[in-house]
C-alpha cells in the first residue's frame, strides 16, 4: 500500500534570484554578485575581473581616452 506524504508540512523550496553579469552576461545568484549602484539602477558582476573590466571601460569612456 502506498503511503501519502503530507506536503503542507514541508517548507517550500527557496528560489534564489539570479542576476546577469553586466560584462559577460553569466547568470549568478544575487547574493554572491559584486555590485555597483548608480542613481537609477544597480549593475551586477560575476566577479572582480568583470567588475574591474567594467570600471576601466567606464573610466575610459568618461575621460575620452
């Protein structure tokens, strides 16, 4: 005889909110992303390498070099 399982007592699975890296577009959990906040949005990065690349590109575009 099969035994019924009461699923109401089990907690629902936790869903991690994923974000895309601003440079390589890799999806990662928001909880481990490196972020840079601007006035109207937050930019996420999968790691320090992508963050550094974004920062360098932003500085170059602002100085025109």
